[in-house]
């Protein structure tokens, strides 16, 4: 099913700031103060509505949930934020590395397929 409806596109967008601070805190089982602390630690930066209210995306909520897990296990919030940032950077580096390996393998396959002169 194709989507010509911009609303559907936003609902499918992991980065669309769809959740208010209250709703985000409720979903995480946290307090608004926890979300503000994550912002102060620069783990997540919520977008602001026209009225100036914080809005969070699904991606930001996943990041906040991971930080919450670490804090619940006794990790100080600043350390939890740093751990989550490093985990996210590692995941991205691994994704890029996998793309490079696929591209290199495809290039090697093409080079070895005998497309040169006979």
C-alpha cells in the first residue's frame, strides 16, 4: 500500500517528534525531570513545538529507555548517557563497516566474473 498521506509518512518516521514530554515520560515509566536531565546531559535534544513544549521522537524514546535501564541498575545518569552515546556510535560504525564490506564483495565478484578480454 503506497502512502500519499503526509500524516502516514510522519507516523512511520522514527525521527518525527510525536510525543509530548508527559506522554514520553509515561511511556518510559520515568519523570519529566529524568527527560530534562537527559537533555542537559546532551543525550537527546527534543524538538520544540510552536508553543515551546518539548516533543520527542520514537528514536529518542528508545535512547532514553536504554539510559533508564542503566540508571535503574545504579549507573549515574552522566555515565549512562555516555555509555548510550558510545553504544550508538559503535552500532553506526558497524553498520557502515558492513556496507563497505558488501560493496567490496560485490566489486570483487564483478571483477572476478570474467568480464575482461578473453
